[in-house]
C-alpha cells in the first residue's frame, strides 16, 4: 500500500517502508501528479511545472527518465510488468492512481467538508471531531521541501486557504460548544500570527467577551483598528464594528461570528 504525505515535508511509504524520492525534479513531478491525481497529466504540463518558461530541448526524454525513476520507487516489478501499478503511462502523459485515504491532503479536504456540513446541521460536536482529525494531518506548509512551479504554487495556496478555513470552522464549533475559555489562548496565538486577519481577531473578541473580559476584547479591537489604519488606510469591517457595539452593550453571542468576513 502506498501512502503520500505533503502537508509539511514530503513523505512516501510503500507497505510501511520509506520510498520518498530524493532527486529535486522527481519530487516536484510527483507533487504535481499528486495535485492532479487520478487524471491525465500531459508531458507538456509536467515540463511547464518543472522548467516553467525555459524547458530544455530534451524535456520529453528527461520527463520519461524521471517517470522511470519514480516508477521504480512506487511499484514492484510485477506491478510494472502487469501494468497494475499506480503510475500509468498514456500516449500524451501520465496518471498517478491514488486510492482514497492514502493521500493526506485529500483526507484533510474530505474531513473539512464533512465538518462544514455538520456545522450547517447544528452538530458542533461531530464537526469538532472531524476537524481535530483533519488538522492533525498538518505539520507545516504544503510541499514545504519541494520546488514549486506555477501549478504547485496555486495548489499549495489553495490548501493554505482551506487550512485557514478549517481553523475558522473549528473555532466556530468550539464556541458553539461553549468552549470560550479553552479557545482564548489559541485565538491569541492566531491573532498574533495573522494580525490583519479580521476573522481571528473577531473570534478572539467574542471569546474574551464571553469570558467576561470586555476590556481585553475592546483592546483587541483598538489594536486591529490602529493596525488597519497604519498598514492599509482602512477601518475595520462593518461586521467587526457591529461586534464592538455588542461588546459595549454586553450583547455578544457566538452567532456574531456570522458577521465576520471570511
């Protein structure tokens, strides 16, 4: 069985044994095939990823060499001879067949979708369980140790956005379960890491207010307002301004999360 890990450092195992490629271009090609798993990836698309605007004249032959090296790692001689291995050759390109459950990014997306559905159904507990499992896949930035051409850059950016969304969903579910105090420390860390991210700042304001720490909540708002003015020449969003008013009136609820931009 093959497993692929890309939410952090690249790690590939076959039947529990590490088979991660070491050559940089082979690693990059594998990442591209994973990003477009179970679909045909043309040789020209691979060349565009590996060399962008300046592919060598020998690009096709070089890609074929990389495929040969990758196939030796991913599949047995019997699989290669029978054509049953994960890496399939077609006239114009290659397909990497990936079984559901064997690729961490795919599992992360699947669990996040399930969690979002659970939240929409009012089941915060199930959502929290799904999100804890999903976020446990993350150990760093996607493809952290792989060179990235245009396709991988776009795919990695999409995964980063999904990661942020999963964090928002987990906080939404946690606040829905009344876990205000437990979430304050995490929200402070997120607010510090992403100082211009209004959703995390607003989530922290709501959690602090729900803990009876109104003055701290207002300080968070004021710091964000000053930073937005200094850095971007902007005011906080209308939703965040409304949450501030709710803090002043002691009327903050977890439903105020819906006011935040996201």
